[in-house]
C-alpha cells in the first residue's frame, strides 16, 4: 500500500493563505511566473500555494511580503500554521509519484540516495542535522525514510539508476560500523536485477552536475519529471525543456562515472578487501 498519509497544516488554512498570496500578487499586477522569479520558485509552485495544495514556508512568505509590499501578513500566516509532520508538505507530491514510478534516475553528492540507505545510516543523517532534531522526531523521520524503500519490494519494481559521488561513500556518518554496513548494503543493492549503481570518482577534471543533486522520474503513464530538493523547499519539474536538460546531464554523468564493475571494486577497496 502507499506510504501513510502525513499530517500537514489544515487544508482550509492553506487555502486561505493561498488566497492571500493570490490577492497580493494580482494587486501588484504580477503573473505567477513573475512572482515565482522574485521568490525563486517556479510558476507551478506559486499556483500550488495559491490553490492551497502546498504550504507557504516562512522563508518564502517573508520574500513575498517584501515583493508584494505587504506588512508581514504572509509571514505571520506562515508562522501560525499548525505544526507539520516529519515529511514537509512540499515533498508530498514527489513522494506519491516516487511510490508509483516505473523508473528513477538519481544523482547525489551529499548523502547516499534515500532508497539505498540502511536504517542506521539514515538515523545518522538525521542526527547530523543542525539545529538538532528531538530524539522522538529522529525516530519518526527514520521510519518514514525506511518506508519509502518499499518500492524496491514491489512485485514489479521500478528500474533504478544511481550515480553517487565518491566523497559520499568516504564520509563515515554514524561511525566505522555504520559506514561498513552501508557499503555492504550498496553492494547487495547493486546485485538487484533492476538496480544500477555507479560512483562519480574524485579527481575528475569535468563534471556534468555541478549544480547539485537531482532525480529524474517516469510515471506509469510515461510522463517524465524532474525533482530537486534543498534544505527548505523543493521543485517538481514538468517543463519538457527543463526535464530534457536534466536527462542530458544524467546521461553525461553516467559516462563520467565508474561503470558497475569498477564501482563494485571501489566498494571492496573502501571495505578494506583489496
């Protein structure tokens, strides 16, 4: 079954705040695209906020107040929203798409991709957060992350391709035992029939994805989407031209990365086996 629905701000509250955003935007004679450019979001994200489908994050609210000439109204509304659960609302749309995806291509240079993390590694990622999460929240976040890996056990799992920076594999989040366990887990995952794992080695003189991590996703009806995430927000990309750029970046990454056999050799080396 799909991941459990995560609690989020009351839908009525979100719609009311969204209506305030729309009213402020129209008063300034701005399109959704123009407002998005001012606050570093795309037009689709602005539309989602205005329609009450996406929560207005406090940092975005502050930018909107300045751009729309509002006396802190949106900031107050954003801060007064009920507390959110472990998964922020702006990630929910992607989570639902991920669960049913038939193919995922994933580049990460910060941490091991979520779908490949062990439980202890995932917990170490959350423990590293500044400011620190409460212990109870760390457990909830870890459980939620592990639940996402259910897609690997679907009767017909998605086709999964991962390119991971070597630096990620050399970091020892959680200590030596957690690090070794995570490396062994990657080797096991790489043996799955629908999974490909490649490492982008250190010391390269060129790199196709210096802008950071991203994910490409194919839905059951063969729609191709992109997804990027930062510390305080995310962007689901449906524009065909932008998705094409990410696809070309990913294709180039795969040629620059170690192949599957070389990646297995590196994992063995990091485990001290060679």
